[in-house]
């Protein structure tokens, strides 16, 4: 029966059986299992190709162009459909090509006069069509063999198959597309997904907390005072830390993801508040608190240059710095409005400067990975995005003071930490009217820094004044994980850009914690939780009964 229950598949009855079988047959053919596909067609009496397309295929391969054009005109509902006109054009092109190559000019003209009106265009466009065909690449062929004509006709069918709508033709790779869409939907709903690996089709996809860094795997205790900044290098092979003990340190990330000390950088007279890796990881910039900027060689740990202590830049106090993609230019902003923003080369030569009344105190700045834009936080609440080539500027004003700025690895988004205990995510293109907002962490008095991380920058991590590390999935405004371990304010976090399951955090407790994959969610953990809740409930009942009896 046409509407019988056996004509539909699935518990909801939403999948038509003959369509499902037809798509299966298409998939078998595309995978090269031609005998299996043919057997399924015979057994199910469902053909992969519709009768209309089979007829069109026969007409094209035999060169019956009038019939081919008539079929195409029939299968497209809308005469103004661009795909329809493209399909007709391709058939016209093949037909005229064969006529002209055979020297049959009169037939070619006859075809144009008789069939070209199907394109529903004026004479001028038909003349242009004829010119395009005559001057096309195919016309450069010399003598045309039957083999070449047959090959060109087969190629024409492939192109037509892409243009003809369903259900006359099934879109190429339809089953793969449906399965991939279902998989992507499951991944999109999985808040812990953090890998580019293929997922299994044997069960619904669901990751656990073992996919993200959520357990302490190492504690670094080399600094003698509060640690204010931490950042992995671009290759993920190094880690840099900055401390109020007036030193910065370079650490090496080993193959087993353990971290060991390489160099202690000692030259600053004040606490070191900021570091920045060159894109090629060969150089490191360190910013002293209300002090100068220093450039270090990563391999040797040798100081290469000090910026801001010469006659021209006397008293240049740096608040933040960033690199350009060539690793040869850097830009830094000053907390002194008169000093503004300066671009230098690595030898300390000033390339460009932004100074004047329009350049107030710089809180933080960043350069996008492509080097095209500079993002600057001015005077606590103002964000300016400057395109360095066009000089077009976009301004965003936040209602609460901004303490830090971080750009995503693809350069499409950036986040700012606000003293109102929120993190705001903005798009660089300026298409959003409002930011995405994330909350849950504690921030009211200190500079707290956050970062993007994980596979495709799907997560945000941040420090917090309650001594914990917070992790959000970009799809959810509330924290996905809260990591305990530090005993004082966590000032800064950094996610390894090459290892989505490695995170570092820096704290006022004088330590840096390295976080690795957490323990998988296990049924026994849930059982322990349920047992604890039952105990609490029974405990409350006992006291309630005791209260009644008294």
C-alpha cells in the first residue's frame, strides 16, 4: 500500500523508504560497489536514476539535442532559474561544438534559431552566446574523434547532474552529507568536544571532561613572588611567565607535556607584568611594570635590546605590546598619554607612532594574526579597532572598565575582561550589535586575564579573584568547569595553541599550574553523588522527626 506503515522508516515515520533506498544505491555506486548497488536496485525495484534522467542520459549520449533540451525545459519548474539556463547553455555549447567541428554550419545556425528562445533572453545575449562558444577552449581542438565526443558528452552529463534539482537527480554524496550533518549536530551540542578526530558512527557522540584540561598535572614553583602573567609560545613548545619578583622565565614543554625551566631573565628593576612571543618563537618581549620593554633571545636567554631608555624615548613606560606576523616589527602602548603607541623594529628603530590628544592612556593592545588590524583598549572603557592599511577605525565603548584583551587564533574574535565580573566576546568584522557575555568568575579589584583555547578556539578560560580557573564553552554563558588548586588570586591563564588539552595558570600564590585532561565521567561518580544526596535527605528527615517529637 502506498501509505502503509512499511513505506516509512524510523520511529517517527519521517523517512520515506524508497528515498532511503535510492540514496543507499547512490552511495554504493559512488563507493565503487557497483554489483551490490545493482543487486539492491533489482531487489528493491528502486532505481538510483529517475526515469527523466535516464531518458536525458540516453539523449545526450546519442547526441539527440532537441530531445535533451526538451527534457531540461520540463524538469525545471522556473523558467528564470539560473541553474536551468546554465544547463541549457551547456547543452547548446556541446551541440554547436559538434556541429561546427563537423563543418555543419547550417545546422548550428538552425539550432540557435529554433532552440535559443528557450533561454528567454534577447537577441544580443544569444549573439554573445554564439561568440562565447566559437571562441571557447574546446574549439581549439583539431580533428575531433568519436572517442573525444563521447568523453565530452559524459562530462556534460556530470555537469548537468549537478544542476538538475531533486528528486530528478539526487545531490552528489547525499548519504554522506546526511550522516555528516547528524554528526556535526551532535558535536555542536557536545560542550566538551575538543578534537579534530573523526567520531564513531556506532554510537551518539558525547565527550566527557577528559577532553579538556581540568586536572593539575604539574606545579611550577621557581618564582619568588606573585606570578602575574603566563603565555604559551605560538608553536606550543615553550611557556613564558612573568612575576613581581622582577624576573621572567622561559620554560620548555617536553614531549610528555611536562614543563622544565630553560632561562631566568633578570634585567628588570620593577615587577614584570607582561610578555609577548614573536610569531616565529625566536624572540620574547617582557614589559616591566611602569618600566621599559626588553627583547630577549629565546634560545640563549640573552638580552638583545631595551626599548624606551634612549634619549628619544626617555621615560617611555610600556603597558602592553604585540608583534606583527613578520617577527621583525612590534608595537607597544604606554600608560603615559603623551607617549601614545609606537611601532619599532627589533633594533629599536621607530617606524611609526600614534601620539596626540586622540591617543589617551593605553590599557592593553593586540595585533590580529594577519597583521592587518590593531586593537587597543584606551582609558579603561574604549576599544578602538584600526585597519592599518585603510586607516578605517571602529570604536566600541563598554560601560565598565576593561582590564585585559585577547584575540582568537583565527583573528575573527576578541574578548575583554571587565571589572564588572563579565567577559565580553566581540566579532572583529563589526557585524554584531551586542557582545556575547560570560560570567561566573570573580573580578572587582585586580587585572584578570582570559584567553581563547581548545579545538577551533571553542573555549574561553579565565583567572579569578577567588583563586580558581574558569572555563566556558562559547555556546554557554555559564562556566563549564571551575578548576580548584591555587590558594590565591589567579591573574592569568594561557591555553596551549598546539595542544588543546593543556592549560597554564599564574597566581598570586607564587605558582604556575599546568592543567591536563580530567578524569572521564564515570557511572560510579554519579552513584557516589546519589548516595551522598540520599544520606543528606535521610539526615534531614531524622532531624525533622526529632523536631516533631519534641
